[in-house]
C-alpha cells in the first residue's frame, strides 16, 4: 500500500547559501495533522500550514505548493553517503513509501487520506541552498545525474494529512511526460523539451508560456 510516512514542515533559519539569507529547507516530521491548501499563484508561500519558504521568488505558490520525495530514494542516498537521512531532510513536505514519485505523470492526481487531492506538476531542480544544507561534495551534479528529483504538487482539494495516510492514484493522464523525463528535459537533455507540451495545462504556468503555442 502506498503510504505517507510523514508530513514535514520547516521553520525559518539563517543561511549563507540563499540570496534572502533565510531558508526553510530543514523540515521535520509533524506529530500532528498538517493542512494542505493552495497558497495562491505567485505568492511564494508553502501549501503546508506552518511551513516556511525562505526563497519565495523560486519556490512555493500554486504550482509548487508541496514537495514529495520517496523514502526509497532517501534510503539510496543514505547508503551512498554513509549518513542517516531522516524524513524531511531533503526539504520535502511529504515523505512517501510505495509511490513511484519519479515515474509519476505530470497531471497525475493523488488522494492522500480521506479528502486531500494533489496534482503532480514538476520535478525539483537542485540549487545551492540544497547543496549548502547537505554539505556534500558536488551535490548538485550528483543529484542531477541520478535523476530521482522528487515531485512538486499543486493542491486540488484542500485537506489535512498525517503520517500513515494512504496515498491513492485517482487519475493518470493520457501522455508519457513523467517527472523523471521532465527533469532530464530541464537539466541534462534539453532536446526532450519539445515533448513536454504533451502534458498541456498540467504544466506549471511558466513552462506553459514557454512551450505551448
């Protein structure tokens, strides 16, 4: 069964790796249910109640309301890096198990728990804040080469979610634009960008403007 292992929120902390001097990347599992909502387009706010975004120009808003990362991928990195990686350490709001996050289609919808419905929008692109936080050599390149970026989601139906909630794929669109393929198109294989238009209106707004006629 696909499961939400934890829902994670971050508090503002000083950082020398951001233009704003603040980051919310250090997210910790919440012992209580967390309400997920649409923070609004262009707001730079998180869709998870109580969560902080330190760089509102680059993160947050409707198309990046919440970020999901698979525990299976954290376990891979934990073994490779030789250090404990707790849920939330990659800055993800949702740590999942049994979900093919990187194989998810753009526009795919997940029901989490009884009411909340989320829609997959785009991959996470690694940045210097992420690298500075983990303090790993050549981290951006290593993360990019592996090609398991996790997924941003928009909130379609607001609701509170909590650890242990079941995750159900309730809609899969009729195209083949996965998060992993979109990540390659935006990073290592720009020739794939012509194929992203197949995802249509499910693409984030800035990519729709760039790719769709």
